[in-house]
C-alpha cells in the first residue's frame, strides 16, 4: 500500500479520516510525507489552542465554540528518551522519542517545545502564535496572542488576572468565562488589558467593566443592569479622552426585565461602532 | 368515509404497466463484461453523467457495444459494481467538515474489502476515478485504520513510505533517467576535481 502513489484527493481523504495525533506521527516519517499531510490539511478550518506549561503542552482543535482535545507534547528528558529520531525544524535538530503512547509525543529537550509548536501549527496550516486555553492563570508560555480562560470550580481573583494580562501584554483576543472573586475593597483598574474581550459572567457590573477593561472592544455577558449604572458608566466614559475604546456591548442576565428600565434595550452600545459580531466567538 | 368502509376493488396486477429496469453493460480493460442496474450506477457520479450523456434506450443497451472503462481491470470493477448494487438507492453522503471525519464501515463493505492491499489500492483508485463518494469514504477509512496506534517506524512499513534519503536517491535517479548526460557530466566534474583542476569549463 504505497501512500504516495495515491492521487492527491485520496491522500486528502485518508488524512481527513486520521486523528490529528496520527497525522503528526505520519508527518514524522519523511519530509515528503510531511508535505503531503500539510497539503491535505489545507482546507481545514480550525485553530490550535494549547494549555499547560513548557514541558507539557496539551493541544486542542477549536471550531467555533468547540474544543477537541487531540494530543500532548511532553518533555521526557535525555535519560528516559534513549531511542529517538530527529526532525529538522528551522535548522534545529529536534529529538523525538521512538516510543509513543496514544495521544502523547515525547521530546528529548524541553527547549524544543516551542519549535515543536511551530512545526505542528505549520503542519495544520494555522498561525504559529500561541493561543492559550487554561483554567490556571500561571501560564509560562510566552507571546500569547489569544487566551481562553475558564474557571468552573473556583473563582478568579483580580490580582491573578492582572498578573496574567501583564505577563501577556500583546493579546489580540481574550475570552474569560467564570466567576470573579470581588471584594468591596478592590479598586483595581485596567486589569483586562487586551484588544478584544469577551467576558461571560465574569464582570457583572457595567461601571466596573469600564474600570477593568483597557482595550478596543468588549462584550460582557450576564451583566446586572440598572438605569443608574448605565448612566454612571456613560458619564465615566464621556469624561475619558483617547482611551482607545471603540465599543462595549452588554448582554444582561436572562431574567432581566428590559421593560422596567424604561428604555426597551437588550444590548447597549457605547461608542461609534456596534460590535454585534463579537458574539458568538468568531475567528478574527 | 372511514378507511374500513372504503369499497374494496380487486386489482389485476398484471394489467399495471411495470417500469422495466435498465441494465447497462460495461467492459473492463481486460475485456470482462458487467451488467449494472441504472439505480446502482447513480452511486458513481462519473458513470451516471456518462450514461446520461449517452442517452441510451433499452434497445441501445442491448444492441450497442458495452461501455468501455479502460483504466480499471475486471477484478476491481467486479468489486466496484458489487458495492454499487448493494448500496443502490442510498443517498450520497455530503462532507460535513468534521475533523476527523466520521465514517463507519458497514458489515457488507468490510467483507467486500477483505482483500489484499494491492487490490484495495486499485479499489480506492477506481472509487476516486469513478467518483463513488461513499465507496471512497469506506475504503479510505480502511486505509486510515491501518495507521491507528502505529509509530512512525511502523507507519513507514504499513504505507511503504520511503525515508528522506531514499526519496532523494529516487529523485536523482529520475533526473538522470530523464537526462543521461547529467551523470556523465557529474562524473567528469568529480574526476577533474580529483585531478586538481580549477575550472570545469
């Protein structure tokens, strides 16, 4: 069964039936196979999101709001990784252990995890930038471009979030889903420093959203709304000059009675642009 | 009027005109002939278009020579038409874009594809050539299943994948076969280099 003798369409068909982990292993076979896999993956529409730390990166494929966990890349150390082979990534020989467990790839050298990330992104024709999906805010990975933070068991603290966004300052997009531990003594400002933000149930009050967000567009779901808060937030925003804010959209909690606030509004837009398209998540 | 009270009418079944099924004749490249029903042909986009374009009547089918399929041998074509007859009338699947694509191999297909790799290769090739979407799906699924749980070294053996060095050597050989003078020039160049010549030209 000579794989390379199949027409391209058939190769693409076979690749579409293979699990991403098997595709990565297939690509390790030779440079020609890697090119065939890459070509077969050309029309796939998804993003690669990673979670973990430098010596353990777990890969998920994202299509719209669905994440499919696919495989992990570990650092195994030169002692354990005795039988290995090398692939060249950007002129660097990256050692990979011969032994694989289902869904696990082991690297010889910890410092090669980012090279491997680049290799994987290249193979699946997605941007090399790091998109992080994590429920832990202590993320060691550098140059994060997008983040998806969720917390179902505990609460985020503003200090942790502030540290996370300071550590990854050039993010173009961040989605936060989960509760925020908010004491009355907190007066943090500009915590969510990111160009585009989606908050799902994290920032509950409108005026606090203005205080905490520093970026261009924000969409905040499950916010508490009162006429007083809306007016206060608008006044605060009018005072600001050149803060770069383009739009903030608030979607109130479901039981919110729109009629009671006199104005018949479901979404309130401040600024020159209405960003209706921010929700649901859409690749930008 | 209720259904129970409706008048009973005896129907003479023989008097009802029965639409005659049309069977097309195809011939493989090793001159084996096959008769395939019109409905089964619909599984193949290529053949369906071909017979539509030909516009054969029942008489034409019998009187004219069998339609030649020059790229496929009899053994493979037999499997293809067996598959088409078994799945005739079934809807042709549409790719929903899921990754990895979800395809299940029915029992009949699994038995049909219980063949050696060489014939399976020909079957896939034929399914692609005749554009039989579901046959291509299941046959490729069988090939994809061979990769499950395999290491790169095992994959090389299963899919007969040459290493980078072997690919490079094959590429060189192909180039040389295309231009036999290239090897002579290269040898001459090496010889002159050994002799300490500064310039080849």
